[in-house]
């Protein structure tokens, strides 16, 4: 159960990090 949650957690972290970077870049461009 925990092992199955690890990859999901990593994927969510990656997506959130990408969203943060996109939002930061957009703010910087403006």
C-alpha cells in the first residue's frame, strides 16, 4: 500500500513543482 503511494506522491510533487515554475515564469515575464 505504501509502496504504491510513493510513485503517486512523486508524480504529484513533480506536477505541483512544474505548476509553481510556470506561475513564477509567468509572473516574471509580466
